[in-house]
C-alpha cells in the first residue's frame, strides 16, 4: 500500500484567478488528493432546478491537469435555504421538541422523505456529470454524519418512520406487525405502558421521568438505521455512474450511529482527526494530563480512532481531515507543538492510513471557521504546518509501501453498547466509550498493538488475547466465536448484563457460558470515592458484587472479588483507574505470551509489516531502550 497526502479545498470560496496557482502549489508540495464540493450546494443550484456546474467543471479540470486527484463530495450536509423553504418540516427536532434552524449545517432530519428525494436528485445530477471524469478518483458522501448531535431527531417525520420501522422489527400475521410482541419485549406491563397499536407509540422524549430503556434502545437502533439507509441511497446512485471508491468522513468521538453498518456500503472509511480540539472536549482525562499534552493531543486518542476506522473500512481507511493548526470550536484552541503535525501524519500511516488530508488548504477569512488554521494563512502565505507537510511529502518519497499485520490483541467495539450505557449509565459520568478507551490505553502503554474488531466478527484466529469491554448485550453469534477461540479473553464490567431488549437475563448476569459466577448487585460512586485494590490501583465509579466459588485473582481491600478467571476467560467486575488497568492488562499479556514494553509516559510504539515506529508525544527529549526521541519525535525502524 502506498501512502499519500492531500488537502481539503473550497474553490467556491476563492477567485477563479488563483485556482491554477493553488493547484500548482498543492502539486509542488507533494499532495496527491484534493477534496472538494461537500458544502457547495447553493453554488451548484442557487434556486431549484437552476444548475450551475461550469465553475465545478473548471475547478476539477484545473486540479486534474496539475496532477492532482479529486475526492468529490456530495453536498447534502448543507441544504440551501430554498430547500428548507420548500420543506419547512425537513428540519430535525431536538429532545425538547424544538426544530433545529437554518444558518449553519447538518440542518435536516434523516427520516424526511422530501429531503431524501432532493438529495437523490442532486446526487444523481453530480454522479451523472462526473462519474466518468478521469480526475474524479474518489467520492465522499455528505459530511460527518452525526456531528453536532444530529443523528437523533424527534421530528414528526421521525415519529412516523419509527412506527413503520417497529412494524418490521415485530412482524405479525398482517402488515401492521405484532404489537403484543413489542409489549412483551419492552416489558410494557410496567407502569401500564402497553399499546394497542403501533400508531400509539410516541418518540421517547418529553416523558415525565425517564422513558422505558427498551423503547429508547429501539429508537436508537432506528435512528442509526436511518443514517445507514440515507448513506446507501447516495452510494447506490454514485455506483450506477462511477467505479471510483466511495468514502464517508466520520467524526471522532461520535457514536450515535453504527459506523460498521455504514461502512459495509463503502470502499473506504475515513475520519476527521483534530487532536487538540478533542483533547479538551472529548478525551477522558484530568487537568494535569490535559495540561501536559495541550499542544500535542492525547497519546492514544488518535490511535484509537485510527484502529477503529481501519476496522470500519475493513482495512481501507484515510484521515480525510487532519488538524494543521489551531481550530475554532474547542473550549481552548492552542497551536500544535512544532513537529506534531508531522507526528500525527506518520502516526496515521503507522496504523495503516492510505492517505492523510490536511484541513484545509487556506484559512477562510469569513464565516464560522475563520479562526480555523490551514496550510496557508488567509493572505496565502504558508502557515506553520505547511513546512511539516512538505517534510512528510519528502520523507514519503523514500518510505516505500507498507502493509498491516495482525495485532496480538483484538478489542471488540459495539455501538449498541454505547447507546445502552447512555440510556442507563447508573452513575453520572459513566460512559462506554471512556471505558473502552481506558482499556485500549492500558495496552498501548505497554507497547502492545490492538486491532479493534466489530461485534459481528466471525473469526478470531491469529489473536493471542481478545478484550470485550462493557458490552452490555453479547449476541449468541459473538458468544459462539468467543467460545471457539483459544485466545485469552478479558470481559469488562457489565458485559452480558442485558438481553437484546434491555432486560436482565434469567439467572442474573453475566450471561456468558462456562463462567461460574453471578453479579448479585452493582453500585456506583461519586468521583471523590475510590476503593483501593490489594496490591495497587483503585476502583472508580462502578463496581459489581460477585458471587463465585472460584478464587479471585484480584480483590479490593475490603475483600470483594474484582477479577475472576475461568480457564482462558477473565472477568473484570469494576471500572478501574490507570494503575488497576495496567495490572489487568499486564496479567492478560503474560497469560497470552504477548511481549510488553516499559514505555516512558507519553511514548508509544506501533509495528507494521515493514517498520516499527516510536512516537514521543512529550514536549521534551526522551530516551527509550537506547533510542533518543526529540520533542514530537518520530523514529522509524525497519524490521529485521
């Protein structure tokens, strides 16, 4: 696999007289890809039916003749004002029942059929015109599904579509589904919530107290399926006119829809990497950690998403937007430490990225993102990241190709588990994504590579250890795959604690085979409470009380079991701090025969088929196993 660079460009923002100069400068820098068009609907169709493609024709021609390959985006994330005027009810509604407004982006409800028809029409026009264009070498659907909390909508359109979705999920003899099957599955006898027909079912918002968790979980599944079908609508149209691969650019930390299911319809998975922005508003860490890494970003957050989207793309993935400087949307927006843009780029390549595209080519002087840096300043002079991108482009000429190898550890990631924890966290601040990330981080701190895998995986051969963190419902098919593997298995807290309809399983959790234990009850704690483990580390936030005849391998100082083992299966019944997770991860690696490293804080390693990478995320020099790494340093070593 060849590694390439790109950028995101908005020709509609700039005078046509500078397009050729921009294209030449991009090619001279060493870029291969230029993404365009994903926000340009109002320039393509300023009023309904009045199509203006001439400017886009010219932009694609200029970029292509300069030796660049175009990623053409569909413009459906930003419907123009006339579309909203035509369909005033196309707007999504928030949980308080208020419609979202026009004036930014992502102002549509996935369930609105009129808007879907408009999307199909404009995407058809674009695909027909550019499907065979030799310079259009890839496509992007929409932009950042789910960003700004736009997956879940409580609109009238969503209500009608949800009722129809439920009829399919609970089929009956006729066309109207089996309402009694739904009542039973949801446990609607509780609080007299039973329905006589699907038309009676409301959306799970504006209830007096919390809604039925089974109702909410089905609604979240429905909302996710709406994203999948919306994306498939566009993909099917593009494929009728083009053989070029199709991608979507997911956003870090967004879990409101099943990215694996969207990815099943795409050739390429991509995501938008903003390490400094994410550190402030998405990374679970204390102030001291965020202060240390405020110009570098968390050492593991980008890597986690690289591995996630490699799984979503079944091995084919890009960074569609890489932060090159300060952003405009985080609580605080520092500039990257010198060298970090280069480090972030090489880190993505080390995890298997085919392309890294910097956002954006030139900083915009107007509108919402005018404080968002690019490779160029608004006056077209190079911004600091320009030199680092140039350095990477030079290094890539000598880098050769790369291939990925199977990591020693597989970690199952499940979007439904995230929704389940959101619906019933049981304790303030408890989040599935944080629990998974902390367990991922524990292995990375030991220098152990991790492959993230979907819950539908059907073969775990080649892995020495498998981690299933906090997956509240474990489907039978995954249970069978886990039973078949000889690898060491680590189950995290609350695994198999519910069935598919959010009920506690008969016989008490965990509903896992060959584990002689039950969870009698759970308790959660305020952040100021820590329960010490014997030998070091602490329980934080969540604890299960375990009954078992087996001798626990890790206990709390009050004598309660925390970690139990049954053959090749290990069960962790608590949320632990970093020290506690380090003990659990180290023990699992020892049982699985996995080599670990004693890495300095902030240093990470990653191995490909050809190279071992060392990354220093710290603002000072570090020595590691005889190697010297400068601040923001990257060391590439060929494998023997």
